[in-house]
């Protein structure tokens, strides 16, 4: 596996050129400030650099970069897997009451014999996270690790976004499935 970390700040731009890791076996995870949904140019550049990769992300309440917590930036991980297949699915959520159904639908879209883990990112204001996870677990019955988080909005609690189909969107949940015998996942 090849993993690289990048950061972006409006003052300095991207910390380095985008590594040449694009492909269907590459996962790009971007955590950024809420304001990038209305000024998505850095996110658009990232997605354009990885057109065939599995790109996901969400807004935060602070981005972790190395040993610092930043605000108003992007923290990005780009990981190319050698023997793991990735599959991305997404669903709309109209409100907390649709959370369980969204979890079930996403789990059904990812379920495969060799599915080992699922990473989920969700709108942080319009989803009941416990019910979303319950929907996944209802389908998987404990045989698949499900982990992830809810999008943040600093201390405002007004609007969050999830990266889906190459752009930041509210009322969305995105999940990535990790398939294959080579992947080992731990969580705590």
C-alpha cells in the first residue's frame, strides 16, 4: 500500500503536487472546513486529479494535520491498495427518520462475500448516527467492521457537507466497502 498525506490552506495552497496514484484501487479521503461547499475550487482540483479513484470526504470541526488541529483547511489522505477492491455507494437522507433505511440500503449495495470493512461518512445534522449504524449492522450481523463519522460544522450547527459524486453535498451519506482477503482492519 502506498499512502500520502496532503494539506491545503487558502494562504499557502496545496502542500505538494498531487501524487500520481490515481486508479480504481486508490482511496482519497478529504476532511475540510464547512466553507468549501460554497468555495469548492480546492476540492474540485483534488477530484480532478483522481478521476478514477474512490474519493470521499466531509466537513469538519477542525482538520488534523500532522500534530496540529487546523481550521479553514483541507487534510487529505491518498492511499493506493495493492490487493483490496474498493466500492463506493451513497444515499440521500431527508432527515433523522430516514437514517436506518439509508444504512440498510448502503449495506445492501456493498454486501459481498469477501467484504471486510465499511467506512461511512454522513451529513452531521440530518442523520441519526446510531440509527444509521443500526441499519448497517442489521444487514451485516457483525461479520463486517463498520466505522466512520458524522460531518462537522465547527461550533455553528448550521450546515455540513459530504463529498459525493465529486462535489460537497448536504443530506448525503457515503460509504466505501473494502473487499478481499488481503485487507486487515482494526478500530477502537
